[in-house]
C-alpha cells in the first residue's frame, strides 16, 4: 500500500471534485468518452498545481459517489486517467495540452490507482487526486 499523503514521497498536483460520477463506454451524444475526458480537463484547467521537475511516476486516488443507478467502480478510472495522458490529449485534438502529465497511461508512467466507491443519497460526485512520485 502506498501512503499517497506522504509529502516526502508524493506531491499532489491535482485535487478536484466534480458534480458527476461516470464510467467509460457510453456512446450517447454528449456522454462519450471523448466528452467526459474534455469535461475533466476543463474542470482541472484552473486547479492543477505546478508539476515537479523530477517526477518518477504517477498515482491516482479517485473517490466516487453515485445516486440512482449502479456504477461499475472498475470502469470509473479509465476516462479520468486518459484525460491527463499526453498521447490521448493529442489523439483527441484537445486544446488542454498543458494538462498532459505523462506520455502514456501504462505502468511505466501510472503505477498506482485507488478507486473508492460510495453509494450516495443526495448527489453524484467524483474527487480526483493526482500525485507525482518524487522519491522511490
């Protein structure tokens, strides 16, 4: 287990909460993976912190709450991780190139993923925390 809040090892570069909870592979207009990636990028654009110069690899902690229909917790992370991947940003033709944190979403770059799912009785929400590992 990784202690992502250990400031000697990790720098939190994004702490973002959005008022929705999604998984991937919805093909309805306005709800496609592309739309969702762009929505995450748009929300993160004003919140992302300065990225340290010596990042070894990346870690995500995602906390999602959902009302109503069930949500597959294992599908929540895909569009979020892809939203900050340089390769996917270029492929999408996104204007948010400054949000590319890692060149690809493989284990070489993103090593830790923690997804926490909760049932909510009031609102949908997703909290996205992205950490840069600066010391192994």
